[in-house]
């Protein structure tokens, strides 16, 4: 908190010092929506709607857009709500499975074949959770074209956006790419402010935003007043906040490169191209990742997320490297591996 407040400009500091803890505007603080809109090329402040984190945004969007008889396509493995909320709303949700053998890349031809006249929503998460995949520009442009031709909305889950290892590879935001494009953003990942619980949807589809705002009246109604002001401070100091996050990730990634080189006969992974997570695989015959990870957390206090938690088969696990204590965690993991896998 102290580090963040130290970044406040005079206006934002005055907002913080004079903050009243009443209800806020249901669509989001006007200055917050302005700062979020500035993250995009073509989005206006009134084309942004804030939520209590990205989770509420996904919940509202799926319930507003999808129902019985509708069809959606979701890249997978994925954050569970991206596909399960649509299913709960009664829609037919098809999973577009990504594969390690082709670098977790989106298969455009296979995805296009899944589109039906009932397809209302296509969901792509890039940078991707849990693999760290970043779609190449040609693939992304083809995906935009598919959505435009089908008349479906394209939800671009961009919660790890701005954490590309090569900034020149950053993709155009979904909200900027097409009229029915929707960008999902949050303060939790790149800005490292998960406790604020501020997320948003940005889109040129103002009718959709109005429907979402009406639905939100039955969930959180409005955001936390302190969180809104703290988010304004962070967004205005974006270059410094993001540089901090990218610095942590870059240093940790070097350590992981060395680890996976040294343990190439026990683990494999497709090196991420963006974000702070990767989807590695334990390759030791007869050792099941669920059991190994459970013993690891019990004995060393180091938590991995087995692929089974994403309903993904095999021996994969999600590994996060966005924390400053990752070097210590990696040391404990390696010590455990020495005892159990050599």
C-alpha cells in the first residue's frame, strides 16, 4: 500500500485523502474508466464497465450472452469459469483443446470447423493460462476474421496482457480488433494488485454493455471505493508498475531456464512467451504429478497446480514465477526432486 500511494499524482492523492466510503457509481468511477480506456487504441470511457475482478465480468458476460440453444467455443485448458458458467447458463460449450506437441498453439482450421450458426461467443485467452502461450499475429488475425464472419462476439481474455517477454509481439486488444470484440482486463496480474478486486470489460458494443450493467445490479452493484482510487493510481503509474512486474518475471525465468536444462530428463516444458506461468510436465515413469505435488506442498510448502485441476489429462502442472520469493520456492522444489526423482 505504501509503495503504491507513493506513486500517486496530486489529483489521485487528493481523491484518496478525501475519500468518502459510500456507494460508488455502478459502472465505475469516471476517472477509472478513463484510465482503462487509455489502455486501448479506440475505446472510449463509456465503452468500459468495471467489475469485482475478472471473475464477475466472466460470470455476467456468459449469463447475458448465452442460454439454451446457444453455442460457444473456448480455448482449453482454461480458467474454469470461461467455459463452465456458459454451460450453467444452458449453452453448448465446445472446448478447443491446445496441445503441447505443437507449442500449445491455436489450430485455426480446427477452430473454424467448430463454428455453427448458433455460435454466439468465441473465447481466446492470450497470453494463455496455464501454458504461457502467446498467439502469433497471423493466428490472432484469423481468429478475429472467424468471429467477424460468424457474427459471434470474441472475448479476448487479456488478464496477462502487458507481460509479453517481447513487447513487439503484443497483440491488438480484442476491443480494438472488431465491433463485437470484448477485452477482459484486471488489476490482479500484470499490475500485481489482486487484492483490489477490480476488473473490467471493454467493447464497442454499447447495447451489450447496457445489458451487462443491468445484470451487474444483481451481483455486486458497484465496486469498492478505495479499490477504485488505488487502481487509478496504479494505472497512471503504469510504466513503473509494469516494469516492476516484468523485472520479477524476467529474473525468475532465467532461473527456470537453468532448472529445466538441468532436469531435462525428468521434466519438460514449452517455454512461455508471455505471462508469469507455464505448463510443465513431469516425465518420470510411474510418478503421478498429483501425488508428487501433494507431497511437495506438505513437505516443502511449495504449491504446484496439477493439470487435473484444469481437467487436463496427463502429467502436466502449472508453475508460477511471478513472485519475488520464487527463487526460494524453486530451491525447495529442486531439493525435493533430488530426494524423490534421482
